[in-house]
């Protein structure tokens, strides 16, 4: 019995000590307010660089294909060599067209002589105008037939549309080709282009004539100047496409190569930057703890560019506002706080 009383007394002592400890750790009513570090918003110059992937393109590129079906009787493709504009690349058999042209030419010769003879009779009033006009019409129809055959013969010739570098040959002489057969490629390498895309939110301040920096995966760096901007935003990606001309050093790149494009955006001389750890994320919004007259007020904000440590605020904060950057988990609306220190904001995001 004594042992049981002793155990009960010991348990009661432990419970009383535990309760006393909790009372000592709990904040007393009307105790000191929580301490926070704040940052006073000050506008400053903001420089932002965005990076995206791009593709090197030849200034001009074409796949050489025949316009008509037939057998190759001539193939002038020297792989890896330069050709001038208008050079004959390949020739398709046109014997049937040549024979047709000769036949029409013979008919045309007769028609021309008939026109000359009837013209003399008409001048001597030995022929009516209707018969002469019919002869002229026949001659003109044969001339049109000759033009048509010549056009068909030209389609059997594949010529270089511009001066450039011939690629690898895909066919052999004597092969039967169609309009879908790629004989070879032709690229103009004296000037290279780079195509890249940026989100519409980052592309608003870019203009033609602006320079960008391109970097290859092998470490080659060059400058390119924006020549054209696609006026239509891609509805699937919400990106805008740009095309730039590679300046000095372009010969070190190859068409089709991947490059990193670094774009320097226009400086914002009234930017507002805040630490990312001062942002309180919500399901659909973002907010910060605004310290106003020593009390907490939560304010919704909108951000744009950000890094691991800083974010650019485009809506919700004004110069002179003070925001809490520490102790956010313990803050509640209209709760008084004690300012422990004032931090300075960053002025650049890269």
C-alpha cells in the first residue's frame, strides 16, 4: 500500500512539473512582438539576360528535285564543290519532246510560207481577208505549241537556282527519278542565319537590328543581328520566332547546328527586386508581408523574371514599401512586429 501511494505521489509531481514548464515556455499575453528583418523597396537599374536554344541555317537552302519523271542522262554533281547560279545540275531524257518539237517546227515552216504567199495575194486583192486571217491563226497556234514544248524541255533540266555549295549526291546517272527524288542539296554558305524563339512576355522589348550572342556547344562565340520577327505568336507554345544574321565568325558554324542564344533585354531603370524567400506562394497567387506602421499587411503581387535568390515584381509593390524577409511563418494580419534589421535589395538578375 505504501509502495502504491509513493508511485501516485511521484506521478503527480512529474505532471505538475510538466505543466509548469509549458506555462513558462508559452508567450505571455501582451508579450514582446515577433522580430523580423525587412527590406525597403527602392527602384534601381535592372539588367536581364535570357538564354534560349537556336538553330544555325544557311542563308539559302534547297533540295534539288526534278519537275518531271524520267531517266537521268546527265548528272553534273561534284560533291562538296561550289556551283554558280544557273549551272546545269542534271538532265532528264527528252528525246520524245525534241521529236515533237521538230514535227511542230516543220509544220510551222509551211505555215509561215503560206502566210507570206497569202499576204501577197491579199495585197493584190486576189484573196479575201478571212482566208488570210485563218492562215495567220494557224501559224500563231504552231508558235504557241513550240513555246509549250520548249517549256516542257526546260523542265527536264535541273539548274542551280543560286550560287552555293553542293551536298552529297543521292542518285546515279541512268537512274529513273520522279518529282519526289532528292538529287542533292544546295546551300549558300557565305552568310548564315540563326532561328530562335522566346516567350511573348520576354520578347516584347526586342527589335530588328538588335544584337544577340550565340554560343556553340564547342565553345565558339559570335554575334548575330536580328533581321526579322515573326508577327504571329505561336498559339501552341506562346512563343515568338526570331531570325538573326550571324556576323563575324559565322564560318565556324555549320547549318543545322544547335547554339545557345543569349539576349540582353532593355534595362529597366525603375525595377523592383525582392528576395524569393520573401514571397509567400498560394495555390494561384503570390503575396508578401508588407510592414506598415509596425503591423503586418499581406499584399498580392505579380512577378516576372526570377532566379534562385531574387524575383522581379511587376505589380503589387511601390518604392518605399517595407516587406518582411524573415519570420514569415509566424506573421498574421495586423500583428505588431519589431524590426530587427534592414536589408538591401539586389539590382541585377542574370
